[in-house]
């Protein structure tokens, strides 16, 4: 009985932690984490790409070069970054 209670608490905690407000960027490769769950359906893990790509602005600057200066104009650099998130859904 103690094991079932502990398993129920763990599943409930995972279900509340896995809820995501980002429903727009989903790629579904779900899998069941256990079969015949307590809630009628087994929870499913979904992986989704969280795109954090962005531009960084670098203002113009003068750089010394021997006995004169060079001017590097301001510019934007594109950084392609991101990570995978795993979400638990019922």
C-alpha cells in the first residue's frame, strides 16, 4: 500500500511539473512511461524544441591599428541556439 501511495505522489508531481504553456513548438515522439496508469490513460512524454535563436547588436567602435584607427560599424550577429524540453501530458 505504501508503494502505491508513493508511486501516486511521484506521478502527480511529474504531471504538474511537466505542464507547459508552450504548445506551439511541438514535435511528438511520445512514449508511455508506464502502462495501465491510475488515471485511465498513461502519461506520455513529448519532446519539443525550444528555439532561443536571437540577434545580438554590437555598436560601432574604433580600434587602434599601428599609428591610426579603424572604425568597425555597428552590426547584428545571429546566434542559432536552442534546446529540447520534455513535457509530460495525460
